[in-house]
């Protein structure tokens, strides 16, 4: 049996972040990955034609920018291990069917000028919204990279001041209700509703209202980070750091179970029966639906609650295309942003598309978003070429009972046809080759993405903060099983490139009574 201090199950960026902090603190770390490649949702691969590097899942590194991991470069991922970002401005832009565009810039006044093209009153309202978002940002950011405070105590604290009550009111409102309170113009409302929809929720869902403030606050303060060389450069930097401190990261090793002895995690066993001892602790990317079968001896009530966690009805389908030439938008060359949303002319149409998903159907109007990051980082393709990463929302289970393996190609063609209404060169003659991932493919690439939910489980309030994924599992630990720690998008603060493994490492270090290199 091989022996290490810490065994990490899964090489997603969160497991790697946790492993890297512990390796830097002097622990012998081993990371085991089921796939033949590393990174889980943070990976860059040649999915189409040799020389074209595609971010298979996450492409926009937003929330990790405020994490001290990068903000203070605590592990020297930037200074020593080659991680480099550019921050294109505007980070995000909507393109409407009628050819009008609306961008969010990092500079508030530039965004106001954009919104004033549609409504001067809404430009003024945006100024108020962005001011509020900036005021709340430090408080929000302070909760993202540490273990969550208890829900009850947090709400009780908010209830003690006018400002706290206003924050709590917004938290409980739907995005739609918030947008109607601030804005009058249909397209302005839709632009912000689509941004909130990136969290896999309809704007009409209650308790989603804060999302717009968090997004605007982050856009102004940090923008969207685009890693030079691809999203997987973050994974590469973390692996280089772990190895530099004597750790190992191994591919093609599928962990079947966490081994326990006397209520304490002691290692793992693989599907091939190989055992790896963990002297100090096991860190696992274990989805709550799998916890009961991967770890013996957990209280059945805890397992039941974990299995009852809900995934979003809004699953994702993606197209990765190798293009002969950079995208040409019909409305003109001003369309240049990290995230570009293709939108109808009427907001109601967007809301109805989310309703279609709620009932398990395909959206009448595709909710296509895209990124063509070779606009900002041509190193990812041969000279003069480009990539495109487009996504749309679909149900995980098709209402017609057909499998996604059988139908994804047809759906991808439907998406491309829809996109050709906005873009001149996405036809068969313009695309060298494309790769499509259905929600089922996503689940195959990482067990985090159950049901095609790219956030692991839905981001509803009852599955957020210290109740994510459940109240018992909300502190990255498993009651009754000592020295087992959890990482994943289904844990606080949720899906996305947050570098949340830092909080898990902090918790583990407190239990081991060791110091981490944190500032
Ligand atoms: C299509 C798509 C687009 C996205 N776009 C963005 C974006 O632009 N910006 C953003 O912030 N977020 C985005 N996300 C979300 C983001 O990718 C994830 O939230 C994030 O990658 C989760 O990281 P993680 O380390 O927690 O888990 P994962 O990345 O899921 O990693 C878990 C790893 O553990 C491995 N594993 C699990 N179980 C075992 C086992 N038993 N044995 C061995 N290995 C195991 C898996 O194979 C996987 O490699 C996107 C996700 C998807 C699917």
C-alpha cells in the first residue's frame, strides 16, 4: 500500500487548490484522477483539430480573482508557476436580434452610456445599482473563500440594520422583480436577466435577486480573467506547485471508496482494488448523491439528505468549433467581449425559454451564449484561425425519450443555424470541425456535473451557504467520519471557478493544527 499524508480524490481545480496549500505546508500530497487528463471543469484540450486548444468547460475565471489564492498570489501561481491573465474590456456583451448591442464595461460611466442608448432613466438606475453592488462587494467577497457562517446567525445579523434588511430583501426577491424595480426598458431588463441566467436559473426564480449585484460588483472590480494559453493553465500551475513541494498527481485512477477505521478516514481503494493510505486526511470531490456508496458508516439520515439534494432543471449543451477565421458578427466589429449573449428582441421570449425548461421541454428560443477567446489570446490556435465555445440550455432528460447521444448532433446544428442569424461565418464552410458535449457527456467528464448541472446541485437558497449541499455537510466535513473533507461545486460557495478548495484546506489545517501559507 502506498502511503501519503493527504490523498485527494479528483484533480478538479478545487481538489488541486486544497492539495497545493497542504503540499506548501509540508504535507506529502497525492492526487488521484479518474480521467486520463487533469482539471475536471478547468481544462484545455485539443477537442477538434490538432493545434486548436479548447476550454472544454469553464472559460471565464471570474470569482477566483478576489480569492487570496490569486489576489495575494499566496501559492505564487502567477509569480512562479506560469499563470497569466488578460482582462478584456468589456467583459460581457449582449447582441439583440435587431442588431443593437449592450455591453457592460468595467468603467461605470461607459456602461451608463451604453444603457442610455436604450433609456436615460435606466442609465441613472444602473448608476444606483452599481453603487449598491460596489458597497456590498467586500461583504459578499469576504464570505466566498472561507467556511460559511451559520445561516440562522447570518440572517439574524442582517435583520439588525436597515442596510442588512435591504440586502436580505434583495436576496429573497427574483431577478425579474429586482430588474423591474430598477429598469424600465425591455432590452435592458433582458440583458441583466440573461447574466443572472448564467447561474442556470430563470429570472423568475425567487431568491435569485442578489446575482445581478454580485455580477456587476465583480465585473467592475475584477472583470473576467482569461488565462493565456487556456483555462487549463490554472490546473497546470496548481499541479506544478504540488509537484514542486514533493506531491504527486496521477491520472487514470478511479477511486471506488474512502476507507475508514473507527470513524476516521484512513485512505482510499480504487476500482482495481489498489489501496492508498492517507495518514492525515482524505479530501474528496464526492457528489452528495454518491456519498453513501463511497463512504461506509455515515449516518443514514445524513446520506438521505445528501441524496435528496436537487440539481437544476437547466442543463447545459456546448459546441466547441475550430474556425477558419475569427467570428464576424452581422451587426459589426464592435462585438468583442469574453461572454457574448445572443438575445431575442423581447424579454418575454427569454423568460418563456426558461419556462420551457421548467417543464422539461426544449426552449422555443435558444439561449445561446458564446466566447471566442482567441480574440484575446491567439496563442490557442494556428495563425489566423479561431475557436468558438457556444452554450445553450436544455433538459437533461429529453421529453421525447430520445437519448442525447443520438440527438446532440441535430441539436448542435439547430444551435448553429440559430447563431447564423447573428454571425456571418458559422456555416459548414467556415467550421473546420466541431465537438459537442451534451449534458450526459458533461456528467461523464466529471461526476460533479450530475444531471448536466454544471454547478453540481442547484444554487437555491436552501442549498446555499452553510446549507450547501445540506446543513450537515456545509462545513466541508462529514459528521461521524473524522478527517474526511469535501470539495466540489456542490459545496459552498457553489459552482464556478472560485478556488474554493482554499477554504477546505484552511478547515483541514485547523484540525491538524498546522499553518498554511495564507495572508
Ligand atoms: C460546460 C461548462 C462550462 C462552465 N463554464 C464556467 C465558466 O466559464 N466559469 C466558471 O467560473 N465556471 C464554469 N463552469 C463551472 C466550473 O467548471 C465548475 O464549477 C468547476 O470546474 C468545479 O471544480 P471542482 O474542482 O469543484 O470540480 P470538478 O472540476 O468537477 O473536478 C472534479 C474532478 O474529480 C474527479 N473525480 C471525481 N470522482 C472521482 C473518483 N471517484 N476517482 C477519481 N477521480 C474522481 C473528476 O473526474 C474531476 O476531474 C462550467 C462548467 C461546465 C460543465
